[in-house]
């Protein structure tokens, strides 16, 4: 599912910013972009994200920035400073010139004062990186949950539409055998065949037809799948893959009914149900 999350964490020296964006994908695909100095944290960070995201492509970008306070440490090369002072004294003695070096003069002397940058320690920054990532994850998931509520409403409406078609199929199914018997008797009469309606051959033909077009088991399984589909809506865990499996099973039952029913009305109902199921299946690919 789609979503975006932004999180920050910092201390006196470092500022960590995490940006996570998610797009629809059937499998889990996590890409982590870390500063070179923090690249050792990538495996753990990837697992941390995967523990809360079960589907989709997640792009995680972590940035690192020094804050003004504590950005570096001033180092004084005392040995070099003494050399400057000693050199000035020798020049003064050799030339007779009055060369006095004050401490402030040494600030202009190259190399005496140096600002050493503080290197980023991955382990020292692990907590901040995780804190920023968790904050971004929470916001991303909140956005996905909002999308999920709209998606659920759409899926429930489509399931209700499928259930209406299946109820109509269940109501029509008993009439199929009666219609077949009437058609059979009509064809026999039109052919001029005088057969006893209780003839064993006719009863056997009707019995075989009834057995071939019996869809009671399929209807029972469809009813079970639809109820289970709705139960998953109330589940607080990732349900994308179970729902995808149920879509496959529903499609299997629809195909079986379509091949067994031998009735134009039922066939049309099944076509309509499969059309809705295909739309559901496309949406389910986006569900966590």
C-alpha cells in the first residue's frame, strides 16, 4: 500500500532524518539509503522495517547532519606554536628587530589551531537512527491504514455484490434439473417416441444429469470463503496473502460451477461474479 512517513531524532551533535515512502507491490522489497558512515546499520534497519511492513516496496532514506554545537573540536599544536615563538626570538636576536609574538598572533599562524571534525560512530548513532526510523514508520503505517479503510469499504461492497449473484445461483440451481426433465420429455414427444415417464432409462438420464450439475458443494465452499474473507477484515494482522489465497479458491469454485451448471442464467451470474472477483483480486495485491 502507498504511504509516506517522516521522522527525526537528534542530540547535541547529530541530527538524523528518516524518510520512508511505500508503493504497491505483491512481495516485500525494502531499499535503504544510508550515509556512507552509517552503512553498517543497513541489515538491522532493513529487518526493523520488515518487522512492521509485510508487503510493498519501501524506500528508506536516512540523512545525517551535524549540529552547530559540538560540530567539531579545536586542537592546538603546542609544539608548532613554540617553534613559531622560538623562530621569532632568533630572528629578533639576529637582526636586532623587536619581534614579539603575542598569543593572539598565533591564531594567524598556519597549522597551530585546527578544527577536527567529529567522526560519526554507527553504534553510537544506532539509537537515533532507530528512533527516527520508527517515527517515520508510524506515520507511513498510519497513512496506509487510512487507505486501508477506504479499500475495505470497496472490498465489502464488491463481496456483497458477489454474494447476491451466488444467492441467485443457489435459488436457480434446483430449477435446472426440472427444466432439463421438461426439455427431455418435450424432445421425446416431438420425436414421436412413446415412453413411460417412469422408464428406467429416462430416470437414469435425469439422475446422471442431476449428479453432473450438482453444485451444492461448490456453493457451500463459496459461502465459507466469503465469510472467512469478511472475518479477515477484523483481523489486526497482515491479511494480504490469505485474502489473495481466498480469491484463488473462489475463482476455482466459480469455474467449477460455470462448467457444471449447464444453465445460461447461472452462467451469466458466474461471469458477473468473476468480474467482481477479478477487481477484488487486483485490490488485494495492495493489502498488507
